[in-house]
């Protein structure tokens, strides 16, 4: 299938905590590439007060319309979320498909989902996103014929009807509740066997799957793309002490991860809540390492895992010079420097994991004894 030609609209709100537009542009380019799109142009829009009808103002719409014509773009992608009315009006004004940030991320998730569980979770998020966007007899769905923002329910020729979609949402939620119960039983079984559980989390593309593979000899899928892993993989590590460790790779986090996705993937992300220890993996070679760690910390808080015991792992040391390594270690003095590719720093990482798990075991024993008394 031919790649979509995407024109990006990078919105700058003017808020104090608003990210740098250049950083947003780079991330949106990566997301678009991950959705099999080719970026043919971009524009920055200063929008301190979004228009209820189109989000951006008339002059900017005219500029974008001209750029779309000049670049032959067939999809317009916004770096922010749009209301259903705004998206529809922009499509009419610009004459091309309009996709907002959540729609783009959902498209990538739909492409990446492999297991039946993962596909269910993505479909739930897509349907919940789609439901308020249904107009009349299905104007939005009538344009679904392939391309960014069209993958998923449209391809299955679902009849666009609110009642049927709500019924499908209810059915998926019941299936995911069964999945949640099943996974909880598996985790309980592991705990009864005395297996310690370590969850690997981090910003998307931080190298979590590569770390899992290097630690356990697993065969988790690895690709230098955003959201390469959607389905959690748990693999065993024999630490030589007779106490095995289970490592679980999880879906990558991202700035402003759509709330619908967090909810849809809750059955999966409960692996994090139930873990004894969380490894927070940061790409030490990224100039945005600090922001990425802050995003991960924020998502963990949202999940209710903020108080969990954590270890910070600074990955991709093989891409750093000695000077750069010293600088990033100054920024994150508590971080454990490693390379999942070369296994540099692994002895220290494994030793620290074992020592931390032992402290947690000792604390749990102490707490149990105190409760008995």
C-alpha cells in the first residue's frame, strides 16, 4: 500500500509548560513514520485560545490549504487532540483527511498489536475514540479506505451505529475483564511459587525489549520504532541463588499518552502494579532523557504505581563517549549505566536488582511478623 503523504501542524499553546515546538515536530515525525506515513511538510501554529469550530484561525487554515496543494499531501496531522466538530470542519476546509494526535497513536497501536488480547485492547480504545465522532449516517466512517487514522474497525466494515458500537465496547470490556482475572491468577501462582517479579518500563524506544532479551535470552520483538512492543512478555532469569526472577517487558510510555489507551491497556499494565520491583529504563543517549523520565514517572503515578520500589537504568551507554557518560551520570547519580546491546554494566545491574529484591523480601517478612504480633 502506498504511504500517506502527511502534512504536520505543530500547535504551540503558549502555556508555561508547553514543550518546545521543534521537539514536538521531531516526535510527530517519528510517530508518522511509525504509522507508515511520509512527512512532506509542516507548519507551526500559535494557538493561545483554540477556536471551538476549527481549533486554528482562518488565516492559518488558508496557509495550510495552500501547503497541502503544493506538497500533494493527502492527510493533515495535528500535534494536539481535536474535538469531533473541529476535525470535521477542518476536513471540509482543507479537503483532506484530518488526524489528531490520539488518532495517530491509535493507528500505530493497531498496526503493532499482534496477540488477540492486544488487538482487543486496541479495538476498545479505537471504538471509544470513534463513538463521539460519529456524525449522521457515518460521514467519518464513509471515508475509511486505508491510510493513517483509518485502520481497525473501518477495515472490518462495521456498521456505523451507536448502539452496535456500544454493544461491541461492552463485549470487549467483558473479555478484557476475563483477561485481567486470568492474569491476576497467573501472577498469584507465580507468587505462591516464590518467584520475584520485575517490570521493565520506560519511554517508547528506550530499549526495554533489548534489555529483556539480553537478561533472559528471550526473543522479544525489537525494532527501532515507536511502540514496537504492545504485548507484555514475561521471561525467567535464573540468578544462581535458587530464586528465579521474572522480568516483564511492557508497552512504552509517551508524553500525554491518550487516556483511553491507558484505560484500555489496564489489564496489561497491572503487571506493573503487581511487580515487586520496577526498572525504569531511560535512553541515556537521548537529549530528552530528563523529560522522558518525567513522563514515565507521571504515567506510573497515574497507574497507582508511584510508590513502588524502582531502579533507574541508563541504557544505550554504547552510544556515549566517556565525557557524555559522566555528564548523564551527574544528571542521574542514582542511575545504573548499561548497554543492553553489549551487556556493559550488566554485573552491576543484576547485583543491584538482587540486593534490592532481598531488601524487599526482608521488609515483607518484617512486616508480616509485626502483623502477626
